[in-house]
């Protein structure tokens, strides 16, 4: 039995990627380091061709063709536009394939629920990409909260100030209501996830939004939101993608009865302020660089840690870092916000 267990730990998982855009290329890089990439699929032939050629693997232009092929794989990484996540994930879940879905899990909680039910019905795993949970300051803050080092959390403040220019939205699914869904889904869902991660469910929302500088997109480019959590904690979100020329800040500040702590930088990657009862100054590792997409930057590049956790879960039944239910909670909070600010 011991020998079989060791072999099981060493199993090299086989992956496919659905969606060969920038984030799909990022996934391919990490899969090639930690597992085996066996095929890619994209309905834009040039994108599938490019990724297929780079890794010398099979390519498909249609998901059903891939599903009906004789290719053997363990996990499908869904890297398609937001509005297609549910449809594409469920196709593979219903074929009894494990799925890793990029953020957001879907654009509404009903679709998230359908995805979770499909995974449960077919006895496979549905993983969600929540890479900001691996940022060293975030890991430390979660640890402090679990140990009650900050006391009762009275309030939390989230600032998301980034730049997304005309080129970002030009000739793209980004900026459309049906495939993108909104700034909180595409740019800042990782940040909203942390509000749930630290403070739990949201009971009440108030807020305002506007589109100030992006005439070609179908939703807001800025918003201010006030939140009340079931725990009694109150919070604010101030966000926009109108920062001149480049990203400015992604920060989160928690005010507790025993301490105050701010995580800042552009991508929640720096421990900027701390004053905690009976505690010396905390230091954390620098962490990974942000995702570099050429003309703009995204969140911290922690996809390698996402994949390490996925592989550990599937091979060793370890604890999952971010389950699909938590990913659905992120979508639920964003839904509540949009219901308020889009009235």
C-alpha cells in the first residue's frame, strides 16, 4: 500500500487549455513546468495554432471536436471570456473531467450553482483561480485574523485604481456586457474575493457608478460602494480603470479593535502599514511579480501556486485553496453591487 501511495503522489497530470489568449498562454507556461499540456482549443484559429506550435501539441478549433477525440487528459483549464465560463466548464464536468476555471467563475450565481452541481453529480473537482490569496501579505493577514490578533474587525477599505486604455478594449470581447460583465468581474474580482475571504457574507450594499472615459464599453469605468457584512463589519470599495497612463494602487486596509493593517502597492503586494497590539513589526516575502500583458499589468503572477495546489489536491486529496463555493460568493457580492449601482 505504501508503494502505491508513493506512485500516486508522483502522477503527472495531463491538461488541456480552452481559450488561447493572453491568460491561456500564462496557463500553458505553468502547466508545462508542473504537468503535461496535451492539447489546446480556440475558435480563433491563429491563437490555437500559435500555442499548439509553441508546445508541439494537438490543436482544436471546436470544443466538441476535442471532447469527441481520443485524447486522454485529467484537467481542463477554462481561459475563455467570462460569459462563456459556465457553458464551457459544464461541458467538461459532464464528461467527468476536472476543471480549473479562470476568474470570475461565472457572471451570475445561477450559472455558478449549475457548475457546482455538475461537478458534484459527476464526482469531479471544480477549481477556481484566486491567485491573490497567495500574495505573502494576504497570507500573513489571513493568519493574523485566524489567530484573532487584530481583534474585532470594525471596518475594511478596498481601493482599486488601475489603467485600462482604449487599446485594451479595442476589437475585443472586453467591455461587452454579455462576455465581460463589468469592471468588478474582469479587473477586480480577485479583490472582491478577499473581502469575502476576510469578512464573510455581505448583507447590504449602497453605491454609485459612472462611465467617465470609455465610450466604447457597455458598463461603468468607476464606482464607489459602501458595504455592510453579516458580521457587522462595514466596508468601502473605491475603484476605477481611469488612472492616467498606468496602474496606481490596489490596497486593502483593515481596522480592528486590536490593530490596523494596510496591504498596498499596485497589486496588494506590499505591507504598507501595521500597528498591532503587543506585536513587533511584521515582515513578509516580496512575492511574485504582477502578470505582464505587454501594454498593461494584471494581478500578482501566482498561477504556479494555483497549479501546485490543484495537483496536490488531485494526487493527495489535500485541502483546496479556493473552492467553487467561495468563488460563487465572490460573484454573489458583485451581483449585489451591480444591482445597486446599475439601478
